[in-house]
C-alpha cells in the first residue's frame, strides 16, 4: 500500500469521524451520514485507505475482560543512542506482543513503552526474560497504572 499526502476536505473529515465512531458501519449508512451517495462515498473511503489515512479496521478489546489487568509504563535508557542501537531496540520490542505502544523520546530517557500483562508475576517474567536480556539497555524504570482515566482511538479531527 503506497502512502501519499492527502489534503482532507470537510467530507473526508466527516467520513473519518464517522468511521472512528463505528468502523463497522455500512457504506450506505456512512454515505447517508456524510451527505453523499454510495459510489462517491465508497470511492473516498478507498482513496483514504490507499493513501494510508485509514490504516485498518479493528475490534477494540477490553483489556480487563481478557485478563490483562496490569498496564505498565516503562522508561528505558540505552547505553548509546547510535542509529544501529536504536534500530535494533525498536525492531526487537516491536515483535513482543506485550508491548502495546513504544515511543522514541526526547529528554532523560530514550524510550517510553506501555506493556500489558495479566499480573505482577507475568510482568516480572517479561522483565527478566525479555527486557533485561536486551543488549545495550542501561536502565529500566517501571510505573504501574492504578486506573485508566481516559483511552481513545478517536483522533481530534479539525
């Protein structure tokens, strides 16, 4: 899928807002909601998909319902910040299913990641069997979430 820059107009933004609210809506219902007929609406959705604006459609699963009740935010500092070390770290953690998000950061730490697991022993296994075995990691600082105040996938479109 080739990504290209897209200038979004008001109808595109309405399409995106509607799909963010309900990704399972039919093209007919979507067209009606944004004020188009079916064919032009479908064409716009396909263009947004082809351009990479719409990256996919997923089911949002409740973390607690699947017994992954622990969220841990981990700050990681690498020994060196050379490109090959950064790339190696990113490639490795991208393969770990427990890592939900990982960001290269500015400031005192190099990476911030969010990890989910069932309980504290599961996090300890993740830490000992995966994270601490990575070459080049200088320090790891874990913070446990007590409560999720807000979580959304809906981007604030202008």
